[in-house]
C-alpha cells in the first residue's frame, strides 16, 4: 500500500467501513443491491445512505484495494458492476471492527424533541399531533425491523446482523413507550397552563 493509500485508510469514515461491512457477507453485489441491504439492516440502527453515497464509498474502497469489481458480460440486457471484498479489505475491516476505541458514544439527533424543546412557539395541539405522527412512523419502522428479522432468521451468515436487528426492535419499542409518556407530559402541561400559580418565572433552566 502506498503512502497515499495508507493516508486514505486512516481517514476512512465509519460509513465507508459500513459499506465494506455489507460486502463482507458471501457473494458479490451491485451498488443497488448494497443499498437494498443497507435499507433492510443498517438504517434501523446506524445510517440510511443515498445511492450516491454508496457508489462514492465503493469507488473509494476499490481505490484502496479493499474491494474489487467486475462488469457483467453481454448476456445481461443492462451492464452491471458487481463488487466484492478483497482479502486486504477483510483484514482491514476485521481490525477496525475489533478496535473499540473507534466505536464512540451513540449520537442522538431527535428532530421531534428539538421541536418539543421549542414548544413555547407552537400550539399545544400541534405538538400532540407531531407526537402522534411520530408514534405511527415508529410503529411502521418496528414492523419493518421485524420483517427484516424474519427474513434473516435461520441464516447462519446473518447471526450477528440478527442480533443488531433484535436490539433495534427493543429500541423501537422503547421509543414507543417514550413517545406515549411524552403525550402524558404534554397533557400535564395543559393542566399547568390552567393554573396561573404554577407558571415559570422566566429564568433559564440551567445553573449559574
């Protein structure tokens, strides 16, 4: 590996490792198939990539020698490029996966909660409607997680992805519970607003 390739390896973002991880399972895949695999697994707990991101990472991995590709022959109506992990890619991925120092803490960016935080600028009923929409969306995601788990069930190569999906199932169930509790909290605020004696004095809710 050249110095330039080594530098690129050190700068690889987690998304690149995730795409390489999708190639680490048996078989060759087109960029479109990698995208489908990401949407039925990774998106439930990490990342939902755009197809353009998939192809950008595949090109980067191929430049590094971590992935190789072959173009389909004239027997297919539309030419396709299929990608597979290389021995060097598998060794690098195994090293990255075993390096707990790179895992980092989970990052939560909850769009609904950002709006709840700004609830003093919104109508209470609109906030309740937002939470209701979030509940419906989460129930749909939970159903999709369970469908993916059923699809992966009994496939030895997917034992560990199934564990991740099981974690995601629990996370969605917890999200439903939290959203229901948030609705209860919003109802409590409605009661507080009817009692002038319980209004806040306007100070910021932080020390100092």
